[in-house]
């Protein structure tokens, strides 16, 4: 059995996973999720309306950030949605502000809920199993609260 990301190219796996973003070489504007930078069919224009840059690279984002906002998904989203638990189990979502200057939405780590979150609290990127299928575990990035004392829960 293998473990592969649910979505290829959005994050790395391993002991210290990180998200991947597209950065404009001219103005350093970041885009997450990343977009293909080597598409020969057409130049990739910067999403910053004040920039005419077309050179981009894929860069890693900070592994830690602070909670910008959060909520929970009490009801199963309508299709199409990424496979979830069956029966449906509510999960928390956090929008996390990274030092890179970008806010990234993601699920909150397994075992944590909105009662474990507060605006401004530090979280760290982890990679966990979203579900398993015939090819093995399918991985997703999540935000895990960092305990004030640095300990694990
Ligand atoms: Zn730019």
C-alpha cells in the first residue's frame, strides 16, 4: 500500500511537509494553490493587477502560521467534494496567515476542533490521511494547533 496526496503538487510529504505556491519573479506575489509554471502553450501572467510579470517559480511556504479565522463544517457538503468519513463526521476548518503574507484555508488536524482554536494562535502544517482507497492512503494537508508549552496532545 502506498500513501499519496489527494491532490498532487499542492504540498510535500515527509517529516516536515510544506505547502507549495507559485511566486512571481518580478513582484514576489504568491498564489496558492500553485498553478503550472511550465506550460509552453501560453505565458503565465502574474495575478497582481499592478504587475506585468510572466516569470514564475514554485516555492515552499512557511510550515507555521497563525489562525486568521476558523469555523466547522457541521453538514456534509454537496457533491462534488473530497471523500470524507462515512458516516459524515464534522470537521474544523482554519484560515491560516503565514509569514509569507498569504492566508491558506485548510482542515484542522485529526482530533482537534474549534474549541482548540483561537484567532492569533499558532498552528503547524501536518499531512494526514483523508481516506483510503484501493491504491492506499490518500493524504491531505491540515493545520495542527501548536500547544503553548510546545508539547504534543
Ligand atoms: Zn508579479
